[in-house]
C-alpha cells in the first residue's frame, strides 16, 4: 500500500465514521464502569430486555417469545396497522440510534424489530395490568405472577433498559382509530407504575413533554410538579453534617413529614425538630436510586436533586445505630430487616458520583443542623433531658433532688452565718 493509499483510506474513514454518535435527544446511557462495578445487578434486567442495550443477553431470551405473543395480542385487540407502525419506525431509525449513548451494533432490520416488538409488548402489558379480569391462565401463571410482575416493573425502570417515551407515545396513538376512546399512553403508564412503585392513587400534574423515558418519569415523580417550585442550585457543597446519632445526642428530634410526603425536598428544621418525608427501604430501593442517580450524572448534571438527597442521607447514616434511630422515629421503614444492610447501602450510593452544584434547600438545612449541633447549650440541655428526665418519675426525682440540694445549700449558708455572727 502506497502513502497515497493510506491518505485516501484515512479520508474515507473520516468521511464515513467520524459522525456524531449521539444527537441532542440522547437520553439513554450506559452506566460507566466505575459505577457499574459497585453493583452490577442494579443496572441489569433480570427478566425482560427493552431496547437494544440488553437485547442479546442470554438470561433474557426466554422472554422473547412472551414479548412476541403480547405484541400479536395487542395488534389483534386494537386492529392496529402493523404496516403504519413499522413505516414510522423505519423513518425514525437513523435518528433513533442517536438517542443512545453508545453505538448500536444492530442492522436496520434488527433495530426496527426490537423497537416494534418491545413497544407493542409494553402496550399490551400495561393494558392487561389494568384489565386483570381478562387475564389468561398463562398470564396468571407467568407474566402476572406476583414475583415475576414485580421483577418486570423494576426491569422497566432501569436506565439501560429504555425506549424513548415519545416513540412509545407516538406508536401507541397510531394504534387506535382517530375517534376511538382510549386512555392516553401517559395515563396507562402512570397507572401501571403507581400500583407497584409510587404508592399513590390518581395522576399527578406532571409535565409529559419533559419526560424522556420511564426512569425519568420516576425521577420526576419525586420532584416538585413545576420546575419553578424546585430550589435553586449553589456552587457550594456540604462538607460536613452530623450523623443521626450525633444530632439526636445534641437534642434534634426526628419526625415524619406527612404533607407532600412524595417530594424529597420536603425537609424542614425548626425549634430542634427535623421533619423528613418517610422512605420505604426495600430490596428495590438501591436499584431505583442508583439508576436515577446515573441518569442525573449524564442528563441533569446541574439539577441532580435525587443525588443531593442521597448525599444528605449518606451524611445522616453512618452506622446501624443511625438507622435504628430513624426507624424508631418512623422516618425510615426498614423492609430489609438488617440495619447494617441499610447503612451499607446508603454509604455506597454516592461512591464515584460527581457533583457540579448542590440544592440550596439542602445546603441551608445542613448548615442549620450543623450549627445546632455545635451549640454547647443544646448539647447540655439534651444531656440533662436524657440523663435526668427520661420518664415522669425520673423527672420528679430529679426535681426533688435539685430542691433538696438547694435547701441543703441554704441550710449550710445559714449555719455558716450563725458561726460568723458568734
């Protein structure tokens, strides 16, 4: 090969392959190795693959025939035109690749098949979940078996296991005649996840236009409805916050915040009382936090509110004793059973996570708590209450002892005065 051939080949490579691998709509990301290695299972689907990243995973191949079955059932039930759906996907396919952070090693035909089958599977899954009176024996035995159903829900929330929300929504709307009455795809989606994950009834006033996929939907649920209501950001970071044990010893009382309890910003600290939204700590809690936090690392680096919340909990929880205090006050509900497991989980969530800025509300809260903890008067009052006023009888005995001490002191002074006068 001559020098000229090398130059020509290099130019050809640059012309063909040196194209931007992602576009402005990129929203589905591979988890970085440094984070992925901390808990590989938290980012890998266990039952069903959605989208291209995990499509060829050996463990998930058994679900492919179930996905095809549900895809066929959806098309037959809705009388949707598969030709229209496939043509839409074909037109979208070149741009679709740019929604993923890594190169997709699939042919055009393979990628279209993945989008088509996975989308229709999701539509039928959500519909059947609501219409449980129409479950077949196979539905009850497998897909909607409680153990499998819970696992599938969690799989659908994994960051690497997503299809863009607008693609799903457009395909869903194309599947129904113009005059047909059917729930919106957003309503169907919300009702599905609300039953398993969100612990609430009814549709919240979320902005559908800003939701990129299911992981993003879950993140949005935990934030204030409107962007205008979200706290501003600071370039300063919390350097230290006493643990729950240290705060308790300084006199801080923990209390569950009942109003707007789904919003993670709903922390208030006043007159020594820290009110916090209750958090259920379950097997899936770590998976949910980890995937949302990675999404924020890439997609919301300057609005990483869930990451901020995890950092605050990481400060508050260092040991099992901290967990026990928060559980006793109802702030945490520990379904893991072992307090050490809960402490280890929160202590590992923020490893290899970077911060660009910090939520001003959390920053001010942490500053107030740290100031309260440093005040020696608060520690003294807390010690007195803890050592001498734990029960009504102990309080009464302590008061009686103080009165007796004062009377003894007065008597001593009187005796000294008598001696001096003589």
